[in-house]
């Protein structure tokens, strides 16, 4: 059970674990305690075989304001800043073997955009606003570039990194920062639709598809085709591959979907 004073709340239902940033007093800033809890929540969700999808959510009007600047200012005396842990968080989300979906109902700034970009899918309210504000306080969006730049169109990245200007959810979708922008009253329904689709994938296949999306560009097409053909054969011959093909032919849900349905009936 989540502690009453937790900064990241955890809830699981029908194969979906929701990690909710719950530090509205500082606009869900990425403080060391919050990031520590978020890393722990991600690790627990990955270790739980009943969890198929992870949703990043938030309380309060702001998704995430970025680094905790109060904590950063206090750290100056030691000659360090807590940016290193942000790298750990982004890596954990990016490399998570289970699909991660960000639900963004309100503004995100700086490091918060890195978190959104690290997720496999992100759905935001059209009214949500975003900005890479780093240059306006004399720093640069260095750590978050590892997840942000692979998502953004290059011209948009140059414009928004250099100006620090604010943009809305529609623009965020146009430039690749988020998967989709929807009216605020349709946000929960959109997240539910994605989760319902994601849990239908076999866990090992979802992890494999994520690795496929992260493969570096091929330098030799013939070698790449041969490697991918071997990879494809391995999945077709796997237990899940055999079960999926058989279920399709028998016009029934595959085992991993049936297991979720049975668990939902028991809990209901």
C-alpha cells in the first residue's frame, strides 16, 4: 500500500500500473525524493509479472515543472546538482521492457518534457502547455536531450531549445513530443483505449518490439535483413508465438489476454 506521504502513488488494475506524481506543492518537480520513489515504482512494476503496462500520471494542474530548483540551489554549496538522478529516471523509463504511457493533463517544463519523451506513448490535453525553459535561466536541456531529440523534428527542436517559447498540446503532437493531443474531457478515454490495446500484446513480444524500435540504423541491408529474419523466426517458434498463431486460427483470445480477463473477473 502506498504511504500517505508518498510523492509517487502506485495503483494496479487489469495489468496496468499507474505511477502518479503527487507533489503538487512544488508542481511535481523532479526532486531527489520524488525521483527515488519513481525509480522504485518502475522497478516494482517491471518485476511484477501481472503488470503489462505502466502509466505515468500526475495530481494537481501541472504534470511536471522540471528540476526542483529549490533543491538545486541548496546543492550549490556542495558543488553538485541532482541532475544525475534525472538521467537514471529517463534511462529507466526509456529502457523499461514494458510499454510506458504518459498521461499529461497539464503543463510540463524542462525535465518534465524529458520524462514525457522517454515514455513510449504520451497523450496530452490540447490545452496543456510545454516549454524548454532552460536557456532562460542560464542552463541548457542537456540530460533530457537523450530522450527528447530522438522524438522531435530537428527544426522544431532548434526553435524551441533556443527560444524557450511555450507551445500547446497540438504543437507537441505535430512535432513528435507526444503521440496524441485530445480535448481535456477525452484524455482519460484516450489513455484507456491505448492501455486496452497494449495489454493485448504478449509480454515478451512487447519487450521485443521495444528493443526493435531502439535498434541503431543498419549499415548493411543484407546483414540487417538476415538478423531480423532470425529474430522473427525465434518469436514465431516461441511459446507465445505458437500460442498466438493457434489462438488466431481458433478465433479465441490468446492465453495472456485470457489471464487478464480471468483476473478481472476474480477481483470484480
